[in-house]
């Protein structure tokens, strides 16, 4: 069994917390941060269960940068 150190982010959106793995395109949600991360962990387990050779994008140093834009 391989061990991966994955980087995740969590934010609140309405009544729920959203969690997303930055290394693979997997996300989940829950009513609390803890529940959201637990659900993300389960989703990642299912993802890696079906993938023979996982494609993990390395994230060295993530930085939150706001970007303002206009739309019509």
C-alpha cells in the first residue's frame, strides 16, 4: 500500500463546507469541516481503488490570490 501526502482546501459555501483535494480532481462536502474532510477521504479511497496508476499532481506551495474581473 502506497502512502500519499495530499493537500486539501476547505471553505464554507452557504450551509455546507466544501473540501477539495488539490492533487487530484476530487471534492466533497459536509455540514462541518470534519464531516467534509471525512467525506473527502472516503471519495479519495474510492478514486484510488479504481485507478491502477494514479495521476497525482504535485502541489508545492499553494497560495490563495484574489482575482477581480468584470463580466457582462
